[in-house]
């Protein structure tokens, strides 16, 4: 009987012999999901760059400088 191995946080470790080969559908689904995720990331970053307003944080810098002058 083979002893089951656990990592320090209690998760069971799977040996290389226990893994089954992935099916074509599983690989395709993984690639589609990964592509969708990164396209959403790129879309959000591009939207933020397109609609960024530089003056939005001017009020915060005034408050931060006031707080700094009060503390130091």
C-alpha cells in the first residue's frame, strides 16, 4: 500500500503517475477561457487609458499635502 503524501497546508499531493491526460475539449476550454480573460484585461486597460482624466486626483494631492504639513 502506498502512503499518501500531503503538503504543509494539508492538501493531498498528486503524483505524476496519478494524473490522467487531458481531453481535447478540456484543453480547448482552457485556452478559450484564458483568451477571454486576457482580452478582458486588455479591454479594461485600454478603456482606462482612453478615458483617463488627469485632473481627477488633484483634490487628493491637496489633502495629502495639507495632512503632511500638519504631521511634519
